[in-house]
C-alpha cells in the first residue's frame, strides 16, 4: 500500500482537485484507492457525495485517526491511500506527513505561493523527512519552457525536488469536481487527463522504493 499526503501552507493550490484526480486515476487503473479527508471544509467528502458510484472511497477523519484508518485500509487490501489536509500548516498536516510514503506539495510558481515552501520544509523535517515532491500547478497552457525554468529555480532556491510533471490551468480541473468527477472523466482525451495520468505514473515509479521501506519497518 502506498500512502500519499498532500501538504501546503496556502489554500487555493489545487490540493483537493489533484488528490481526487489521483485517487480516481488509481481506481480507473483497476487498483483499490481511498482518500482520507482531514480538511475541516470536507471538500473531498463533498466531491464524493456528488459522485455517482462509491469508488474511490472518501472518508472524513480526524488527524488522530490516521494510523487506525491506514491499518484498516491495508487490512482490506487498499493499494493507494491519498490524504488531503487543510490548506495551512497545523497538526493535521504534520501527522499526515509522518504517515506518508510520499508527500506532494502543489504550488504555483509565484512568490506568494513559493514563500510558504521554507516553513513547509521545517514541517517535513519534524515529520521525519518523508520523500517530498513539489508539483507546479495552474501553469499557463502556453507557457512553453517557462514551467521547466520555474521548476529549476524553485528546486535550486529551496533545495527541494520538483516533480517532472506540471499541471496546467485548464477548465477541466475547474468543471469536473462540480459534478463529482475527476478531469480525466470529464474530458477523457483532454490535456488534463494526460497530465494526471503522467503524474500517477510518476508516483507509481516509486512503488519499489516504498515496498523496500515497508519491508525494513517490518524487519
């Protein structure tokens, strides 16, 4: 089982949109996925309530219930668990990062967003330094090589790893959640669908690393 936590210090980064999209990507790939909603606004749970069907499953929980929820997920054979946290640094974010195999940090490439990365690094240090990747989000669709330049600049300034996949500012990301869908369901052949598929594939490449970590813990 791979656990992915989404941590930010700023709201409006697209955290819940990406979390629901990746959980859906796992489900559409034939894997069992669950999404744990730690955000008091319960946006992920509201998305699930608007959704047809009952997969991927979403549950609203308190930070103190993360370990018990993860144990239950593993017991019933869940392959992927995604943890959506509040859009601020607090105990929920720290607790989620502590239990995560991978942390994703959605951010925009603008100063008000990137200014939050330094204190977020300190949070991840307190959480035991889990593998973490910044995901550039809401990139202009016609930015060309600008996204790669921004990624390189952020990686150098903050000494953090930026995922090679960035997500564009597209209507599919905005429209799909309103009807309980993910962008790849809203526009199966659209650009957003391709981006989410690429990001999920990127996460999947770390499966062996996660499995090795779990084996060491059991030993």
